[in-house]
C-alpha cells in the first residue's frame, strides 16, 4: 500500500511558530523558486536572455569568477537580496 503525503499540511506544520521575518524569507524563496523553476515547458531555455546568461555564467566559471557560499542560507540571502534590487 502506498502512502500519500500531504505536503500542504506538512508545510503548514513547518511554518507554525516562525517569526514574521522568517515567514517573509520563506515566502520570497518559494515565489522565486516557483517563478524560476516551475514552468509548464522548457521554452525559457531558448530565449535570448537565457542563452546570454548561460554564456556569461560559463565564462565566469572558466575565470573562477563565481560566488561561493558557506551554506544554503547564505546563498538564499544573496539571491533574495539580488531580487530586491531589481
């Protein structure tokens, strides 16, 4: 027999007791992930802006110019800060 996991309920349980700043951080991360990675198709990979960004990232990697993070929290803080500036 397979087990059905209620992810909505699990998420609500995880959110209980978090402070408003913690909730905001999670909300912004979810919105970012949803907008960037939950797409109905892969059309974004063929846009001019995506191709250009991928080329820039490949060049930065070759130069050793990519950011390194000590942990995921540090990376998410940086991503969310960049999105605030846009």
